[in-house]
């Protein structure tokens, strides 16, 4: 139910972003400006889509590791990838002591899974396996593609707003020109609305990856336990919100920055309490069958 519901919500939110683009384009009255914004945004986000793995791994200083260095990690990733009928992803470890993990790559053939040193020190085998199931699910659910599309659509709206500010995009005569007050309001609210919708899409994908990962591992309670520990760790050791990290924070299993207050309204991740609640409900509904090592 959660899986189907989240897919519908994601589709609806992407539709809202598209409608917002059409509304902003119509409000500015600039067909030419709309074309320019679309082309610029597509070019920027195509680059981000194809090189997102390298950018994310570099931002966390993650290094590739061998099976001899992390045999248990390789074993659980290989097992879960085989269970899902997918190729083995590349494995990386970041020297960061904050417990976190992320997956990136535009498809299963170009996937990479990274964990921090901190997460390997606080989670047991089952919990880490639950985290790996969550991250692999992001790749299998094509979340990198969905996030890139959402970022591209939001980028079009922002680019349109900037173009409207610096370049006259409206009609040639005063009667056809947009109302200055309406133009200013759209200039301010358009990018904000696009960002809020983009964040909502990101949050829905986290719920989806939790559900898909728990189904893959057959152990929702292990992921719930891991999420509690991870969240406690990220709150105790928040990462600095520099430009390199903010652009990849949405990929991580938990928000790496200090949460709470107004910042939580613009978080790329849903509340941890709700994620844990859903996983515990999933375990209660699935009966006594759980992962057995």
C-alpha cells in the first residue's frame, strides 16, 4: 500500500512541477525565454545525471574498497543484489565518522554504494544489511532518474524567474505585458514552490526505499533499528553544510546536517519517527517471518 501510494504521490508531484512550469511560462509571456530555460536546465541536469556518482563520492571523500578489506560488506551486498537479480554495484567507504550511507548511479549497471566508517562501527550485521537493502532499492527504483527529472523541472522554473528579472520576456505592447505585481509575486513564489515540490518528491522516495529495502531483506525491524542509531549519530555529529555536501545530502539515508526548527520544513528527508513507525507497522503486518542468518 505504501509503495503504490508513494509512486502515485511522486507522479502527482512531478505533474505539479510540470504544470507550474507552464503557468510560470504563460505568466511571463515569453515562449522564447521558456525554450532557453528548458535547454539550459536540461543541459545542467544531464551533466548531473551522468556524473552524479562521481560528484557524490568525491563530496564524501569515499574510496573504493576490496572484498579482502570488507568481506562482510561484500557478502551482504552480493547476496542482496543476487536476490534482486541485479549486478553487483561498486562499493566505497567514506572516512567520515558520522554514521550514514548513500547509493548513486543512473542505473544498476552504473551503481555505487557507499557507507561511512562511522556506520560500520555502530550497526550490527542485520542492521547494516537493512541499510544496504534501502540503498540498493534507491537504484532499483530509479530514484536517481526521478530526482534528476525533479531537479531539472525545478531548475527550469528558477531559470525562468532569473531570465524574467534580467531579460524582458513579455509581449511587445503594454496590454500584453504581465502585471508587474503579479510578475514579482511569481518571481518570488515560483522557485519556492518548485523547491517545496522537489523536497516532497525526495521525501516520498525515502519512504519508498524503506519499504522496498525491507521487502528485499525480509527484515523491516533491522532497518528500523538501524535508522534510530543513524539518526542519533547524525544529530550528535552533523556535517558542515558546505556546497559540495548540500548538493548530495538528499542521497544519504539520513539528513547529514543539524535538523530541527524551521530547517526541518526544508529537509530532503521525512521525519525519522514516521519512517520507523512505518517499518514497525510493516513488520507487524508481515507476520513472524524475518531474516535468519
